[in-house]
C-alpha cells in the first residue's frame, strides 16, 4: 500500500510562489508515474502536472504551463510542484497522486488512472 502526504500549501499574494511536496511510502515509487491535481470549491478535480518514472517526461495543463514545474527525487521518494507567478484562480486544494507500479497510464492526465491519493493541501492566492 502506498501512502502519499502533501505539504507546503498556504496563503500567498498574487505573483508569489509556493513549493508543494509529496512524500510517498513504499518501495515502488521509482516505477510509479506521479501527478498533481487540484480542486477548487464547486469545481471538478483538475489535472495540473504529471511526471513519469523520472523527470525525463513531464506534462502540464495549459493553465499552468510555464509557471509550474513538477520534479521528483526517487532517492527520497518525493515529488514536488514549484508554483510561480501564482494567480487567484490557482486557489484550490492540491492533491498528489500515484499510479500503480508499472502502470500503462504513464503520463495520464485523467484522475481515474491514478490509484493512490494524498489528503490534499490548501493553496490560497490573495488578490
């Protein structure tokens, strides 16, 4: 069983930066694609970014491309999301997610393809 724990959320002004981290348990982290999603009040969960088994592959939602960067450290079982130039519309609960080990859903933008989820961390961007 894989457990994911996010940290790093908080309140930031428009234009500011935050770095989210996600710590994963288990021995299969290096063979699991990782993703970040977010959900704002009254809205559906939204894909933000994903990385494959290494940082060699990454994919981003158009809404965050050029502002957010996903990275992973397989030695530490962590994945991070660096968020720059934050906007009020980035306000949401951010979730870390992982696929099954060796999953064919490598690089998926669909939440259904991720089997493990963290509890979420709140990001609030004040205008």
